[in-house]
């Protein structure tokens, strides 16, 4: 038996703002007791190891409820285009990367954002052709809902002037012709994305192992991950090799649903490291790509109310198929129309879902009609949200949506209605650091303090609620609250040690807190230098 006593810190179990313990006893990876040093020394078995917390503040390990660890891993060695303020700056970064990484293999990654570029500047295949020639290129936008490709990349994916737009996607065309510009929206980018990612399959397990360290340095001990079978296989290899260090609730890509059913996967099954998660569906696109599905047109864009990626009848059929085979559903919905349709689909199969003992989710749930807010609690649907989207989307969301009377990122209203809210980051779309999300949730401001007073400040939530949504919320949404998400006897000993008390600092200081130590299963897996 391995027994460890963690001492001399402030251990916050998050039962309340005042629930603080001096010590925690862990045996065989699980919490035995929390209490005073004297109490726990009295029950600790002989040979118990002691670990000094040195005055650090302990919280439950963060559970990021919406993550893409495969993309994070692949982009560790990819060009970084985040924050580039023009097409010229973007191309300069790509040129520098190409000079440092010669070769003929796929170029992927990037996370460019044309909303930061001067009006009229657009990504084109010709701009990439000038840099990379016949080397294929596939660069996702910052939100992942558009792909910028060069001619070689398009050719590899079989996309040319004669290729029709797929259902749920659009190939942008050059004016006066059917020639593709190199910009692929939503499902139009699926094939080129799959081909470029397949080129890294042999390296993925190595990159995943590196990516784990990024998460542990942020205090993340578990994620709910949404990607394909290559990432699942990479995680399983890490587990088999004894090198896995974080817990993963492994989602199923829509295209792999039949495989998951054939293999008998059921949401919640698995061991302490990997559990089967929900199938990920898409109702719409994203704000940044102007493809979120809205009840009304985008401001200043007559006729554009976004893209319905999966038609409603097909969405309903997929929900029924998944749930009837024991697989929960997590559907991406950003626009208000998309959220309405997803809730309608879940309501249609409400009894089937309940009979299967499953909980369905809406991923993002960013912009809602006010009448749809209480439906989450009424239907038992999880609102899986990313607070940092609220602040990073500002002022773009205001520009694109105007002053329409809908609920924007309504965490407070959802919580008040009784809905289960689980927070995540959507990394690598946004930084993985949960403290950035906590800050956004309690201030409704970005890390520069904008907008003054916060966006819709009435939707701010208390710090305790934000921390619970980033810990217990993710565990409950995954059906794992009996294993993780809290600091309580019998649960796995997953926790993070901060340098200062998050309840004692000013809200604007939250992003600056430092993770000293991360512990998974009672074992220290990260220490800050």
C-alpha cells in the first residue's frame, strides 16, 4: 500500500468558500481523509510518506470539458499565426517557418484569423503557392471552421473547379469562375484536414506525450476530448506504455459512430485513465468564419444566416442512433438557430435518452434565444461552455450579431435556471490555461481589462461557481462524478497546487496565479521550476 500525507497548505475542497483543510491523506491513489494535521497523522499507517505543500493552495484538478489534444499536439511543431494582424504579417511568419523547416511534407497548423486583417484582405491559394510551391499546405483558421490551402493541397484532396460544395460546407470561388480560392468552409475542409493530419500519425504518440506536459503545467488533470480514432489510438498507446499522465474522456467523431457502435463502446465505460465519451456532432459553424447558424442574418450580410452543417432531420436520426446504442451526444452549436435545433432534436428523443441513462450536451451554447435558456435544465442537457470565447470574441461578436435581443454566453442565466454548466477551453483554439477561463467567467473581460465593466456584466458568476464548473462540472457532464472532480474521501487524488489563494486575490490577478504542482492519482506529475 502506498500512503502519502500532504501537509502545510490550504486545501480547498470547494464545498463552500470557507471549506479549507490543513492536510490530506491519500492511499493507493485515492483520497482517504481531509482534516487537520493532527487528525490525519493519527490515522496514517506506518511508513506514510509526507509531502510538503509549503503554504500552497490546493484545488481539485481542473477538468477541461472541451479539448482537442491531438490538434494541440500536432501544432507543437507547426507555424503559429495567432495574432497576425495582416495577410502580410501572416505570410512573413510562414516564410520564416518554411526557411526553418524545409521539406516536402504537409504544412499544417497556423490558426490564422482574417478578422484581424485589414478589410478586404483574404487568404488565397496563390499566396501560399508563392511560398511553398508543390508542398501541400492545410492551415486551419483560429476557430478551426475554415481551412486555407494551396493548389497542391487542394489537388491532393481532389478539389478543383468541378468539385461541388458538400452538404454543410462551402468552397469559396474566385470571382467570375468556379476555381477555388483556397478557402474551404466547414465540411468542405474535412477531406484535406484528414489527409494532412494522417501524415503525422506515426509521430502522434510522441507529440501527445509532449502535449500532456502543457496540460499538467496548467493544473489540468482530466479532459473531455473531441477528435478522431488516430488520437484515441495514440492515447491508448501511451496508456499501454505506462506513459499516460492525464485522464481522458474520449469522444467519438461523427464519422466513427458506426465503428464505435460495432465495437460496443458505451459512454462512461473504461478505466481510470481512458473512458468512452459522447459522439460529437455539428449543428453549425463559428462566428469567426461567419458560419454560425442564426435565426436572423449576420449584421451587414443580407442573406447570410450561417451554415446548418447537419440538416435537422439527419441530426435527429443521429441522436436516436447514438443514444439507442448507449452513446451520449455532444453537439456543437454556436448560433441561436443552431442551439434551438439541437435542443429540439434532444427533446424529440428525451425519453429514449433517459431510458438509456445518458446525458446529452450542447458544446459552446454561446448565443441563445431567451426562451431556450431554461430548456437546458428542463431537458437535462449539459451546457458545455468556454468562458474565454466570450472575451476573445469581443468585439467581433458585437459587430457580427448587432443589437439583437438574445442571450450571449449566458452562464449566470443557465446556472440560475438549474442547468449543469461545464467549462473548458476549446484548446488549441484558445489557450489551455483554465485560470484564463475562470477570470473570463467572473469578470466578462479579457486579460487587458476590456470591455470596461465586462460584457453583459449581469452574466458574471461567482468565483466558486466558476471553479466548480471547471472541476466538478466537467466530471458530472462526463458521468464521472463518483471518481473525480472534487476533493472528498473515496475519489481519485487529482489536484493542483497554486502559489496564492485564488479567493484572496483581485479578479484581474487570477490569470497571473502560478501552478506550483499538479498531482494525479496521488503522484506528483508536474512541478514548476
